[in-house]
């Protein structure tokens, strides 16, 4: 999971500057900027996030996963025996979002934010449970059509599938002569 989070935090993300920004010193003795109002730039996510948090910029393409998005994913999963399409970076995005909300709530406790966190975690558990069951079924039965079945998986789910498949194959091999 750490590799996925590292990759996510370093992937380029487009932002638009809302106001002029001088050179900013950031961790690791790096500097970003200067930027003019209206500039569109592509920066590693973690750098872009600094500018967004300080209200110098806004993300152009990135939309945080909300409770409503989790509801939609869950209701697509419920009636479908196959895995439904999901963002390849779904888990790192939701992890990042929940982390931000938790940090926000630590700084300024708010019952509404706390309820939102609880609701998101509950919905996420339901989504994970349903998708995990389907992934386990694929790992236990899949043959040559595996790549077609896994096309709707997130990056993390593909790694989980590989681990499950290996465990199941090793377990099965103990009984086959």
C-alpha cells in the first residue's frame, strides 16, 4: 500500500492559480513558484496540495471522493455479480480524503465532520466487503479470462488479486499430488 500512496503523492496534478504566488520554500529544501494569477501548472500532487491548502490554487481535474460517490459505487456493486468499474486510484484517493477530514476534525472538532467521517468509513467498509468477495471468487476460479475480469479493478485490488491467487494456488498444491 505504501508504494501506491507514494506513487499517488508524486503523480502530476494540474492546478490553476487563484492569486499571485511568490517562490515558496517547501520540505526537502525545494522551492516552487513564482506563479501568476490564472497560471495553469502541473506539479506533483503533494506540492500542488500545498498551494491548494494555502488557497493559492485550486485543482483542475481532481475531485475528492465524497459520501455520495461511495453510495453510487455501492449501489452499482450490489446487484452486479461482476466487479464494476472503479477509479484505478480509488483507495489512495479515499485514504487521502479521510486523512484530511480526520486532521481537519482534530484541529477544529466538528460533529458534522465527525459524522461525515463515520459515514464514509461505513460506506467504504461495505464497498470493500462486496468487492473483496468478488475478487476472492475470481482468484479462486479464474482461468485465462482473468485480465478481462480485472479490468474494472483499482491498482490496489490487482495487487490483492495476485496475493490471493498465490495463496490459493499454494494451498491447493498441498493437496494435489
